[in-house]
């Protein structure tokens, strides 16, 4: 019997998988790639070479060192926090087994399927039938709120969201069984979710777990459960939290340490000195109240992304609401809203109440700055101020609606439903829903001129690619069309639901029609967000004449080779720095919303006329011909043209400093603003003078030639230099200061000091020295062993659980 039940569930999940593959087939079975800058410019290059590697390399985990990437942002790391990605095996296997670019789409769709499976299992756990759970799984996986993330290129956000239903499944199972293993499974899924690197989604999931746990414990108390049982459940929940913190420590500990010194960290000075983002920035992507109407009529504020350039189809309209821009649409289909009152009226138990809290709480939270609720959270709940997209919480709403939809479908199958007294109120809801949409469409048709005048400020607002009065008619046409479609769909769905209730239509047939209507409704909207383009050609990028020329220069000019090129390039205009970094040319800057505070201050102060490019080893400037011609006077003799090709110009910085140099003249300056101001001064000569932040350990006397430095090794996590020092000096390294780096002088530990605000250095006495720098952050080492120990503990508990079940149920389990 157990095998038969599991077989039936597997069949439903197979139907879900086949259905999603069919619905997403336009992006799965093609040689093209999703047209999203985040994919084309960044993510695609990271997985381009993953296909075809040996299986052992896909499964191998190497935790010997924390990662320092010298090619981007003049050296970048999350203090080893990204090493946890090695445990995210779906990431490695999908990209290793499926060739790019198709692997990118398959990765996103398979994770949406995984989220649908978790939703299905949760619905089954709380008593839903298989067909009802299938509705729930499909809604979560295919609703536009989640599926349109594909359009935005938010690959890892989708992967992170996919874990959320599984977390709630195991927590609910823990409350029902009161067993340690279920709670540890929830903690493990939370850990794997955190490892998928979208920490805002992981943080929001933890908030959802806290609310869910509080509701369930409160219900136990209200139901009169013995205090000892409630206490035991609370203890298991606390164990789950501790397990999650320790299991995720390989990522959590480094990231917590790393984030302190970022432009969102506690030292950033933002948020009244508490760190995080300023209030306006933290609430930038709040859902405007009027856009809640788009939960029912999805095209009211546009049906296409704003960053895509040309419109994919002539009948599409870019988003034009009050948010800065958006790449997604917050739509869950019409059917969930039609079914919503049914479980609230007829099955208003703890499951329904928890799902309703998810729906209402998710929408309220997503409205951000428009509600006192979020303003209060920003002021008093730690962590909220670190993120800037309150609207991202809507994945919780999607989960709640999926559960309520599944429960509504089950009620439709109840043969006693037509005789229930309260059912008439729901019937009135079914009649009123399309009636309201009809009144809305009628008003748009009859009073269109007056309404357009009233909304003119919004309707005429330009986008990045569109402007002019023609937008008004285009947008108004979209409003009328989408309202009409919503009316037709609501009317048809209501007729089917009424047919089921009045037993004019067999429940099984009616539910099958509803499944088709739900899938068709979501497919129609999602199709506007699944835009494809030709994949970027890496061969062409790698063959860029400028890039090829730069790669040939340094080994020839220096007369030796290193693991990493010694000099950096600054890419200006539309040249993509990631294409250079992926080809092995270090670049000064790559875009990142979160930067180290010192680095961001350096970037804000950067001027090509100052010595700031020189100290970071910027030897090459790359610009397109047009940009160069427009700014030729600003480059002057300091940046002569040394190469032209492929519509690009390469300029050489003739004042660039080597990777390391010695100075014997220093100035102590503790004020960061003053340091940067002095460094911007054209008289500042970093080859002779260094700005430090504390008194040196010994006296330095200015010398015309303090000595020489020779670079011997320059690898990702290790640098080695030899120095011949004539007098007490400061060795300055053209690399970013970071607390995770350790130094040794002649094999003995040495202190690294910040130099010139952004660089690192060590003090040397006269003589010959070997200086080594090694990236070895302590939080990574501590976190690594905590994670490995936690995984071992989970393995022990899993074996114990298997043994207990075998003993309880015999060898048939």
C-alpha cells in the first residue's frame, strides 16, 4: 500500500515536470539564451566552460583555502564565504552535464520544479489530495512572480527560492512527528538555501520560519497541549536554529565578518550609524499600493522588462509604475483569488490561517515604504536595512496562495459542498469578481479621456528606451486589453466553478478545465517575460584585438611570467570588464552593489589625472573610438595611444607603479577624508611618500633610493617578493588592504598596515628579505570546521533515524 501511494505521488510529480518542460519549452529547446544582462554579461561566462568535465571533478570539494579573485575589482573575495557553493551539487551537475547556453535555462526551470515539488509535498502533508497538491506545485513553480525572474536573469535567486517550500515541509513534519531528524532536515535545507548565495531570500525565509514556528507553538498552547510537549518542540526548534548556524558557518561566518566593512556594513555610517542602507535606498523597490491591482490584471503597469532594449513584440509595453524599474511581474493567476474565500469559510483551521498570514504578510511586507509596518521593521528588526527590495518577499505570498488554492480544489471535490449553508456567500463572490472587472472595463471605455488626464503624470513617464506623448495611447490600450482579458478569464473560471458547485459539471472534469485555465493564464503572462537572444560569442570576445594585444604585452615587457598578470586594465564606455577578467586580464572595476567601504571610497575619489590609477597598477585604459575622440583632451600625454583595433583604443599609463615598491617617507593621517583629499592632489607622489594610519614601529629617514623589490610569485591567494632594503622602509604593495591577508618576513609573522587608504604594506629593516602574503581569513577556517562537524552530526542522526524506523516498522520500511 505504501509503495502504491508513493508511486501515485511520483506520477503526479512526473506530470508536474512534464508540464513545466512543455510550458517552458521555448527557452529550453533552443540554441539561444535568455536576454538578460545579468546572464549575458556575468553568469553565462561563469558556467561557459563547466560542460564536459569528469564526474569526479563535479563532485570534488576543495576547502584548503579561501578564495581571492585577483581579476575583478582589483582583487575580490567574500572572505571564503563562496566556498560553500561547492556543496551546491545541482549547480555543478546541471552545468557539467548540459552544454551552455541551454544549461542556464534548464538550471532555472529545474529549480522552479524543485520548488513545485516542495510545495506539492507540503500540501500532501497537510492533507491535500494529489490533484489539489498538483495545483499547488504548479502555481508556485509557474506563477509569474517566480517564473519572470528568468527574464531578469536572477538565476541564483530562483535556486534560493526553490528551497523555501522544502523548509516549511520539514518544519511542519517536525511539529507533527516531534522528531529531531525532521527539524535537522529543515536546518539542512536552510543551510543549502543559504549556500545558493542569494542572502536576501534566505533571510526572508528565516523570517517566515520564525513566524511559522511562533504560530505553531501558539496553537499548541491554545489547544491545551502538555507544557512538557510544547517545551520539547521548542527545544527541537532551537536545536534546528543552532544546527543551521553551525552548518552554514563556512559561509555565514566569513560573510558576517566581510559585511562589517562594506558600504552596507556596521561601519558604513548609514542608517543612523547602525549600518545598512539609507532609508530611501533600502525601500527603493517597494510595491506601490495601486500595483496590487496588477495581482488581478497583470498588464495594468506594463508587461515587459525595462532593461531589454527593443521590445520583444510590438504589442508589449514596458513597466511604467512608480518603482525605479522592475524586471518581473507580480502575478499569481486569477484562479487563486476566485478560490481564496472557500478555504477561509469552510476550512479555517491552522493550515489555512498560516497560509493566509503568508499571503497577507507577504503583500504587506512587499509594500515597503508605503506602510508603517515596514518602517517599523526597518528601525527595529536587525538585518532589514541591509536589503533594498521589500517586494522580494512575494515568494512567500506565492507559497501561501499555492496552499490555499490546493485546499480550495479539495473542497470543490467534496460531494456535500452544494449543501453547505455558507456556500452562497462564495457564489456571490464568484459573481461579483467578474462584475467588478466589467465595471472597471466599462469605466475605461466610457471615461477614458478623463481617466487618462487624471493619470497623465504616470502615463507619460519615460522609460530608459521610450519617451513622448505616444506612450499615453500605447499604455492605455494595454490597460484596456488586459482588463478585458482578465474579465473574460474571470467569467470563464467563475462559470466552471459555478458548474462544479451546482453539479452541472462533473467535479473531475471541471477541475481538469481549471488546471488548463490556470496554466494557460500564467503561460500567457509569462510568455511576455521569456525573451531570447543569440548567446555572446566567447571566441569573438577572446579574439578582441585590444584584449589579445594587452595579453601579449606584459610578459614581453616584464621579461617574465606570473600566475596572474601584474598590471590591470580600466575598461571605459560599453566594453564589458567581465569579458577581460574571464580571459585572464585583471580589471580595476566590475559592477557590484555591495563593495568594501575603503574600495568604494577609492572609486568615488578616482580621477585619471591623479595618481590613484597608478597605485592600483592600472597600466591599460580601453575605450571605444567615439569615447576616445570625445575625451581626447582629458587623456593628454600621460595616456598615449599604443594600439588601435576593432573600434577600440588602448592607452598606456606611463606613470603606473610596479606591483610593489619601497618608500622611506611617510605621513600619518587618521582621517580617511583627508587621506583621499591628499591623494587626489596632483602634487602627491606615492612612489616617494606613503600615507599611513598609525605611527610606524621604528623611525624612517627619507632616502633617495630606499632599495629594490622583485616580484617572484603572484597567484590568487599567495604573493612572494624579494626586497633589498638600504634603510628602514615601508614596502607598499599595489593590492587592496584586507584583514584576511597574513604576511611573513623571512618566515616570521609580520603586521600588514593599510597604506594610501586602499593598499597594504609591511615595514622592513635594512638587508635582504623575502616577503610573503597569504590569504588566510580566520572566520573561514572556523566556519569550515563547524560546517564539516555539523554535516557529520547530521549523518549520525540520519543513520539513527533509519535504524529507529527500521526497528519500529520492520524491514518493509
